[in-house]
């Protein structure tokens, strides 16, 4: 635990952890120190000088974002002299900044505008300068207007810290400019369009490309929620106006390494109002799908499910909410009475790896191990894991990469082990035992004859000295990785490729009958598919029910289509890969007649004569199942190797090709 430091800020007693800078220390006491370039969590550069403060006994003024707290320090954040300096700085900045606040999209949330208001500055006293830089608006995601840039370097730092390295400075002094390599458009620069720079920009220099005259920030209703597009389950803030979606920003805590969302999470919301949506029930009549009333569609589904008896299968994605998963599990066991229920999580993970993964805190991790994973912001495979890992490394954490293939993350790793992952864990275990870590007989015997290579020795040394280490591994390596926790205090997390895999597995959506692959191969009377499952060809079944938000290839071949609301139209919870419970809030009303998955299933259960009741208590108890780690062989589970990039594209196909993301997909394909 960090040592606490006591100081006074504007005569107020403040206690904060050692190493805190003055801006954060003051903020904890409700005192705001003006700043333009400070970005919590990233390395402070003291460029704007707006955060100058007076420290008793110091020579001259101190820079608040760089100066660390000291015991007994006495700080004044505002004096007549300090306010004059801040006014002078703002005057200079405004002499090079457009004064079109009346129509500027950022008005109301612009930091520069607020400080100018605070200082009573209407216009600059200096000769105005206008550079006339060209606007980069050649993509449908981010508009980059250098004339508004105040050279705070927030975008440059956030881009570098997460490893994308697209933006940097060109030139010096007032003629400096934030550019891409060779000043090319963003789509030609290697930009992933994650939009971290948009979230960081304090002015109108970086903005969503479609925001012009779509409302001011004070017009928006903001809803905290979570993204369900991949296994990371990132926090998001959804802005809506007049019942429609306007934009999505990262909802992560300021300064956290987890404050990130990818292009799919930020811009995929276009699909919610697209023509690809299924908004009314449909039934197949004489070989063609026709719109139907809910009662007609549910009556037909009920009739076929009852007639199918034991020859019914239920498949689902692992990106549905916990509440939906609980009801689906009860629907399978109590209403349909089938053991043939499984999710896409079974394609890449055994149930135990999801149930018994640890909960971990990325922001406190000092040693991170990536085993059997290749997270990538560029391919959008677990992009938030990639970004947050790189941020932690930039902030001083050590990274160990264990992978038999090449990985992008290896470029920032302290130790790279290019070998069979399960064998590497055995070698690291042997090295830890040699450093005095105690092992039971089974573990000690399993590694006794091994030779430890240098890289494994280095990895063991890092783990032995770490205060908060965490292993992120492919689910197939969970047992092998978990053996390390028998030797040292470490969190072991099997990382899924879907947002709520941990939740749906814990809630019982695991088969005791036919597996997911067996069911999509056919041989059933009725197959009930929930969510946008990655199946394009109709399985060889007598009757197919598809419960979906979009008209997928599988839905086009269904006998009954039940329209489901999207995650932005639903409410509930998920458990993300770190073991954190995330709230998913409804941001907009469901399109047309669509309903949340659980509500459809509850209505169907009533028609089938066995109504389901939700139970928050039973849900909670399902998540409290624990298992004490015990030694298991250093082996990689077979049959769980899927291509994560192809899988992610398949489950998000409707979102990608029904939104502006289709443009990005085309550009990436051409590149």
C-alpha cells in the first residue's frame, strides 16, 4: 500500500498517496487547477503552463501536472499573479484559435472556451493568426481540423501510449502541427479509428466525422453501458437525442489503462437503425418468409417445440446478457426439457476455464503474462486487452509474452518466450521452485526433470518479485497457467472472445447432450438459435427458429424469425474477462416490435404452459461457485483452436456490414 502524504492546498488539509501530482491531489479535495495539456494516467509534459501554482518555499512557480506532493507542502492554486499568467497564456492560444463558438460542435464541453469564460476573455489582444491548414475529412469516422489544435499533445500521447503511434508533431513553435507520417490522411496512416484521440482532445480539432449540427453536448442524454462486440466488454457512454443514437465514447474511468473502445464499439451503432434490422416476427409460408403477429409466430414455435420432444437443440452466442442467459437456461431445462443447449463459447473454451478464472485489476498489474494470445488493435482481436497492456507497460509494468507463434505484443515485451506455451509454464514453475517457492509433490514431480532455458528463468524472476502479477491466457491453457498460482500469489485469467462468456457459462448454458458443433451439423427436429450465431448455412433440421436482431444469412433460411433487441436496446449485466460485473443500460427503445431475448423466451414459456420466473438470487448464487486450485498436467486442451479474427468478424458481421464499418473493412482489404 502506498504511503500517504499530508499537505495543504488553498488552506485545505489534503491526504493523498505518495507520488500523486498536484493536479490530482487538488482534484481529490474538490479544487480544480486549470490545465490544457494534462491527461490523467499519461506522462505529464507541462507544455501549456496553465497549471502553474505557488508552493511555499519554492523558487518561482511550480508546474502542477509534474510536481509531486511532499509531506507538509503548502500550495496556493490561485493568486493575482497566477491568474495574470493564465490569462496571458489563454490570450496567446486564442490568437491562433478560431472564435466560432456560436456554431462550434464542441461548445459547452470545450476546455478552452470554459477557461476563456472564467477569465472574461472575449477575443485575443494579440494579432490574430490563421494557418488555413487543410481538414482531414476523407474517412467517415474522425474529422481532423488542425486549425483548432492548441498543441496540447493529448492525442499524440494517448496514441503513443496505447502503441498505435499514428500521430506526432511536425515543425516547431507556433508553426508546429500534429500530423500522421508524411501528413497522409488517417486511413493511409495505419490508424485503427479507435477514437482515443477524440476522447482526449479538449477542443474541436478531433471530432466524430458526422457530428456537425447533430446537437450540442447539453442536448444529449448520456447512458453508461458496456460494449458487447468482443471478449473485452469495454465501458461505454452512449449519447442519444430525440430517441436516436448520436455517438458512443469510451466510458472507462479517467486515467485507467482500460479507458478504450475500438472502432466497432464506437461506430458500429449505425447498424441499430439500419435496414438489416429484423423488427417484426416472420414465419415461412409456402416457402417464403412473411411478416406475422407475435402470437402467430410464438404459437407456431411452441407447436413445433412441443412436437419435437427430445429432438430439440438450442444454440446461442456468448454475447447475450446474464439475465437473458439465465432465462434461456431455464427455458431449456424446465420448458423444452432438453440437454442439448450450448453456446459459441464452447468453440474456444472449456466451461471450467470460464467458471474459475480469477478477477484481476489491470491498473494495478506490475507484471503481465500473455500466453497463447495475440491481442491486436489493428485486427480488432481483443483490442482493449492489447491497448491496456501497452499502456501498463508504458507506465512501468513488465510484460512476458509466451507464444509459439509471432505476436504484435512481443515488440514491447520484457521477456519473449517463443515456445510451446504449456511447456513454458512447466519450465517457469521449475524456476520458481528453484527460487524457494513451495510446491506439492505432484507439481514438483511433474517438473523435476526439466531444463530451464534463460527466458523462462527471467520470466520466473519477474513473477517471483511482482506484487500484483496476472496471467492472461488462451482458455485452452488455463489449467497449465493455473499451476503457477500454486507457487506464487498470481491471478490467472482465461480470456474469452465474447463479452459475456464467463456469465453464460456460469449460468448453465453448457451442454450435457449435443455440443454446439454437433447441433449445427444437423440431425434434430427443431433447432433454436439465439443471437447472431456464426452459422451461414441452414443445418439439416426439420424446423429452424432464429431469434435475432439482424437479418443474418441463417435468419433468411429460418422457418420462424423472432426479432430481438440489440444490446443498446436492452438492459442487464455481463461479467467481462477481468471478472468485473458490468451494467448494460438501455440507451434507446427497441426498434419496431423487437423485444429483449429474455422477454421473448418468457412469453414463449407461457404459451408452452410452463412460465419462467426470473430470480436474481439464483443468478447471484451461480456466480459464487468457487474451486480451489489443484495441480493439473501442463497440457494445452485440444479442439479449442479457432481463428479469433474470423470468429470476431462472423459474430459481428451484421454490425460491420450494416454500418460505416463496411468502409473500413473495404479499405483494410484493399491495403
